[in-house]
């Protein structure tokens, strides 16, 4: 469950005694982007620099928004991961949102230049070094289809139930997840938003609950409020 990849990169950078790192998502786009970061980070940085130069050479917000919309339409036809990456760096608050029809529909962030290419190049180089110096296996598959090894620690960060309609056009089956959580042969850690519906995942009553607080949440971004949001981490070990 790659999402924006922040958790994956945190683990890569900070937890050392891991032999193999498996990262998977059923959405091919973040997976392809991770593969591109691993194999050709300079190409991704170059594509973004050209995109950024083009959009920022336009005279005003209206023209920029027009260019953004044309690129967004192109992405919705092609599903090109590099184009998705570029759109995400200049879209509203870096938010990833889809319409009911499965089309990416986050608006352009007016009045901002988007992430500066210099910073993006630095970040991509740092992430590339992290991925390529460790044994990282990148897979486009559901968490349900993975052949977990003994002694695995599985971290799951499923879509927030309350945000599924707005952010994901795929369904997410919480009944299957609840069955998966009953597995006792692997260590499982799973994140949930503070207002998750307890009836969806009764198996979590068997887990230990850790409450984490932070500001950086899509709930805050959605409501444009700057309040502390609690995230829950459940573990079975
Ligand atoms: C909340 S995001 C994860 C955020 C991520 N932990 C981060 O640090 O940015 C949820 C992710 O779960 C993925 N997903 C949804 N259903 C899945 C499934 N059955 N198997 C694997 N990934 C799935 C979505 O594509 C999305 O990337």
C-alpha cells in the first residue's frame, strides 16, 4: 500500500535490521513510479523539470490552469505514471483525488509555482540511493496475493473508509481485510484514522492499539483545518 510512499521511505531510512523490503500496491501507477525512481531517477527529474518550466513560463494563472487541465485530460486517457507525478507536484495541496468515474480530478493549485525542480532532483536522488542500496522488491499486487515469508512484518495502510468515495474509485473489501487480520503466523501492523468504524474490522479488538498524533493528514487537508489529528496503529505482536 504505497500511497505517497512516505511510510516506505521512512522504514528504508530508519529501520536497519531488515533483510528484504517488499513494497506493493494494487494501483500500478505508484508502483511504476517507484520502479522509475529505482532504475532511472534522472529521467523522472528531467520530465518534471520540463513540465515545470513549461507551466511556469505561462503568463498567468488562467493559462497555467488551462495547461494543467489539458495534461490532466491526457493523463486520464493514458495513465502515464510520469505525467501523474508532474500533476501531483503542482496540484492542489498535492492531494490525490478521483471522481466516481475513476478520473483524476484534483484541481490546479493557483498562486503557487509547484515544487521547485531543484528540490525534486535532490529528493529523487536521495530516494533513488535509498532504494538501490537495499534489497527492495517492488510489486504491483494486492496485499492478499503476496506469499508472506515466515518472520515477516506486514505494514498495512488501507484507504480510510470515510474517504473511499472521494479519493478512490476502487472498492476496498473490509471483510477480506478482517479475515486477513486473523492470520497468526505473521506480525501485522495496521493504520486506521481515528474515526474508523469499529464494526468494519472486529478483529482489531484482538490487537494492541497505539495512538499517534500529528498534523499531516488528508483529513486536515480536506477540511483546511490546522488541528491535531489522531491516527491509530494496531499491532498483533
Ligand atoms: C492510505 S494509502 C497508503 C499511504 C501510504 N502508507 C503512505 O505512506 O503514503 C492506501 C493505498 O492502498 C492501496 N490499496 C488499496 N487496496 C489495496 C489492496 N487490495 N492491496 C494493496 N494496496 C491497496 C491504494 O492504491 C493506496 O495506494
